[in-house]
C-alpha cells in the first residue's frame, strides 16, 4: 500500500434539497480542496489535494462528502479491498456493535437509483445517546467476492476495527482501472467538527 496524510480542520457534508445551504458548503469545500489528483469511474469522482479531499456521485449530485484537512489515502488491491469489505459487512454481527454509536455502509456495484435498491447494499445502525433506542435499516444485497465500484463507511465507535485507522470517522473507496484502487480514510480528530451526514438510512434513501 502507498499512502499519505494531511492535517487540519475538516468538514463532512451530505447534500439535501434544503434551499441551497448545503450546495454552498459543497462549493466551498471544492474551492478549498482546489485542483489535485483526480480519480473517477462511472459512479463517482474524487479529488485529493494537500488541502483536503471530496467525492461526488456523477448521476446523483446530492451524494457528496468532503474533508478539509487530515485524511489518509492508500492504493489497495482487489483482494485487500474484498477482505476489508467483508470485515465491515460482518461488524454488526459481532460483539463490536456493542461499542458502536453509529455505523453506516453503502456499497455500489453499478449504476442505481434510490427506489429499486438494485446494485447496492446499504446498512445503517444508530444508537441513541443514552443507548436506550436503536435504529437499524438494511437495503439491497451484498455481493460477496465482487469488487464494488464504490463504497463508503461512517463509523462512531469506541475503538478502530481491524483494517481501519479510526474509531470515529469516514472512509470511501473508488475502483480504478487496473489493480490499484483508491481508499480514503478521514478520522474525526477533534470536537470542532461540522458533520451533517448523520441521518437514518431510511431518510437518506427516500
């Protein structure tokens, strides 16, 4: 694996039709990231620079996340990716879930829409602040052994699971031509974070 790290303040954004405020923040993140290394396929496009990183879906502009500051990126092979994805998929089925406040995983295998859920697997788990209430939602089907074109994870937990560098943060993956694929990890490193992505999956998908 190859990798690098940048430091500073970061922002995460999930766009919604809310009168334009989130679009303004998305434009701000893009402007601050500026020009950099670009990775893309038919599903998503990602840009990485010394200032930060972001990804956006080509056919769903409301699907956007960006980070200004600290993140790592690595180039991973097919088997390493599949192994990581299997571990992430099975996390809710292990004792690790007892340490989790929130876990969201979206896996995209091909072009899709939010109505049929074909070509995706989407999972969301969220626990209330006092641990008295749980939300859990699953859509679509995981395809074991098939390399996805894109996946993203959001995690708020007590410690980092195997294969990730953070206990609290987000990660996203974009498949590239050839054998080297992009994996980006963004740790949530301090309390001055502006994070608007934490919504139940049932809301995200409708």
